[in-house]
């Protein structure tokens, strides 16, 4: 059993690396409205087609020393970081989720969050084509696993409505747009998978991290109180943490209450 468990975790890690390589294509092309299938992978700088043997996750980057074989220019470090992160996420997934039937929807959720974090960082947008189907997938998965369909419906509604209200109140008060529609739909997707408690916990962690980030920008003279930050870039990692370690964190929090 130990050997088979290690084998499954190893396979999950490798599959994650491969999907992470594809995720790099999604992150680069989806915001531009380009096909994520055709043309095949190409260098982001010289646009030359990447040979199959130069497209092996992590390994090719190391062998080529982070440079394109054709133009010799540096390949952004984001590419191996996304691949490695995806591998680690699927490795953690099979360690935390026992039922194999749930690996596919939960893997899709984690990888969607990874893509959203980078896309929002790059473009300040969150594609509906990721989040809206994600809501449906979360509700479908909840028929067979926690949080259950009722809690998933409540979580999706609570996550979306709460962020919409915060954004509306902020805009009415300051005249500056608050939460974008992409953030609202992302919170709804998170709520469908995490339930109301989970999505509120993720919003709290993301708000805390975003506030620290904003304060650092102000301290360094690179921003102001009205500087917009890509909130999805903070929401997505917070949701990943709550999905994988939510029970542990909530248990720790309850232990602090007398």
C-alpha cells in the first residue's frame, strides 16, 4: 500500500508538470483571445516553434539554461515556476483527497486558480471562460463530496454577493471602481468548492495579504491608497490554502478560542 501510494503521488506530480506546461499556454494566450491549441508552443520572444524535446517540463529549461535554442534570449522564470507549482499541487491533492473520482474536478479547480492568479497579475482581468464553468464544476462535485450541494450553492452565492457588495460600497464611497466582475465570479467558483465558511476564510486571507502588499507599495513610494491591485492574484492562492489545509487552519483557530 505504501509503495502504491508513493507511485500514485509520483504520477500525480508528473501529470501536474505536464499540465503546468499547458497552463503556461493558457496564461499567455487566453487573455489575448488566442487559441490555446493552435499554433503549437513557440518561443514568446522570437516566435519560433518549440521542438518537442525542448518542451519537456523543467528538464528542458534546465538543459537549455533558461534560454531559447533559436534566439538565445532568456525564457521567463515564470514558465518553470508554473510547471513546478502545478506538479506540487496535484501531488498535494492526491495526498489530501482519498477518493480518485474527485481528483479530476479538484485538480481542475486547483489548476484554474493557478492560471487565474497569473492572468490577473498580468492583465488585471479574470476570464469568464475559467470561472463560470468552474462554478458548475464545483456544484457538480459537491454532489459527491463536501461541502455538499446545499453548502456549495450557499457558498457560491455568498462569495459572489459579498464581493459585489464590497466593490459597490467602495465605488459609491470613493468614486473609484472596486471589485471587478471577474473577482465576483472567482469568489462564486471558490464558494462552490469551499462552501461559505471556506470562501469567507479565503477572502479574509486574501484581504490581509493584499493589504500588506498595498502597504509595502505605499512605503516604497510605488503606490497610493487608491492604487489598484490584482485581487484575484491574492484570492486564488488563499483558496488553494483553504482547500488543502482549511480543516487544519479552522481547527487551529478554534483551539485559540477559550
